[in-house]
């Protein structure tokens, strides 16, 4: 390496060290929750707060802490970065295993983010596969494990409709033939829809009730359309793919990074959890859970919760049509998983949404790192604070993470399954036995 190259690298790492050492940030540390959150005033960070725990994994015998009246066990261990879960009609459990792939490092912050994400276990070669897990004897632990599908491109979302298995790769939706009980797919896939790859790379899927449409979540490239909104075309939105005609359209937009999706049965509405923008404070703005209107616009990048982001070149017409989300989840929780739980699924819990919160990086004190639950009544959140289902993924001093929650699914036996991509575990939550 030339002297100039060494000097440039040294300058970059000095800048990165300064970013990693930065701890202060503006805004309240008290989490902002509910349908009418009191969001602290924005304080733009010239150097973004960057704080993540070191990925440690679980010690032998160590497990997450279940809420009152609940129990947890490891349904499957030894996976490789499991992200999303799909439960098949016969009870088999599919786990999509994928990882963020390193991108180019051009700035001191890029260096800092890359090194931090590696330490946090969030960056590296992607497994690019789906693993099948089967609990044949019904004891709550999978004893059968097969490579169901491999050679994928950062798979995340999965869906099964009428003998066709769908995968949301980062670059599009692919369909494969599937027969019930099959433990491995070797047939080639059919590309049904392209999506812009990379950036916020997860492409979650959920089918409509009649199986005729597939909804595809696509996140933004970056934080606030720094390269211009023209580069975000087809991103920061949820697409509707018509499986009969093959045509797709944007169903809802202005969603910075929508990931988890679930149907609420009373209203029939599609709900999602969204990771909001960074660099404005610990609780500004909060991530959110919201229902989606066909054609609705939810503010990104111009505004959040109806508040204009003055870092972004403005479009008053778009701001005027912004729909305010339904429920704040707290700042930077990285809420990724979403699953509807009928009343009584977990003892003492009403109906509502279970949310896998992967955990923050843009905060002076960490948030998320739990499986949370938002109670519903009559098709809407009740307004209560989220309840804890599983905690204990983060050390008390916030220096280490034993695990990080991601996808959530309802098991055929009525249990709740949670993917943990640092612990490399699928956790199973049930009522405690006496």
C-alpha cells in the first residue's frame, strides 16, 4: 500500500474510533410508545451515535427469560444466522438463513459501521439457504434437520400457496414446486418479480387470504434518500404481486424499512412494522407498527409521524398526504418480526401482535433485543405499553448480546417460535407447566 493509502486509511480509522467512542445523543431515553407518542424534538447528529454489543451467543444451559406464566425451550440450535420462519401445513418449520453482505467502505463512518457490525455478528458471508426442521415425536424439539433449499440470494420471506413455494431473495421473488412432506427442493425456481437488491436487503412475503396475491416488503437503500429520491424508486414500500396476471404494483409507500407483515383478522387489514430513520436522537423518531391503506403514503423520507425532516429536500404535496402510523414502538428497536397471536395463544395474553425486536445501534442506551407483544382489541392496539414475552438477550452492561430476535411464527402446536440470528437458535415459547 502506498504512503498516501496508509495515511488515508489511518485518517479513516481515527474518524471511525471517534464515532465508536461517541455516546451522547439528544432526546429522552424513556421509550416512546403508543398511538399518540410524545416524540422528543429532533437534534441532528453530525456524527451518528454508534453503539452495538459484541455478539457472544448463549452459554450451555443459558436461555432467554420468559414473561410471567411462560416457558421457553430451544426448538433447534446450531443454525447459521436464522432470520425468518415459516411453518408448513404438516408442522415442519422452515428457517431462512442469510446475512448482511459487506459493502464498499468510503467514509470513516463506513469503516466504523462495518467493524461494529462484524463484532455484533451482523455482517459476513451469507449462508443463502433455507433449513427444514421437523419435530416428529412432538416433544417441542426438532430432531430432523434437512437443507430444504440452497443457492439463494439473501433469502428472507417465504410463503406456500397451493403447491408453490415462494422465496423473497434480495433481488426478487422466486417460485418453486413443492409437495407436502418434501424435505428438499432441487427443482429450478421461476423468477416472478425483480426487486432492487441490497440496501435494507430483507424481502419479506405474505400471501393474501385468497392466495391470489403476494405482498413483498422492500426497504430503502439508505437512511433519508441521501443519493436522491430517484434512486429509491421501487423501494421503501410494500408491493402487491398478482400471482394470476404476474403484474405488480406499489400497495403502500413512504415506509423506510418495512419488514414484518401480518393480517389482523377482525378488520382484515395488513399490518407491518417499520424501522424509521436514524441520526435524530435516541427516541426520535420511534419505530412503529401500523395498518396499511391501499395507496397510502407514510411519510418517508420527507416526514415522520407528520413531522417534517428538515435534512431532506421537501415535497409539500407528499407531506400533506402523509398517514400517521398507528402505534409507536420506541426509538431504534429494529422491529423485524411480526406475527398475529389469537387470544389465549400465550396464557394471560389477549389477542395481539408479537414483535421480534432485533435491537438498536443508533442510541446511547440500547433498545429492543426482546420479543415484545402489543395487545389488540376490536382490530386496533389497545394503547397499552408493549408486554415482554422474552427478554435476556442483552447483557446488563449492554456490552454483549447472547442473541438477537428476528422472525416470529405460530407453531402448529400453538407455541410461538422466534428466530435468533446471533444465538443461531429457534426458540419455542409456551405456557409454563406447574
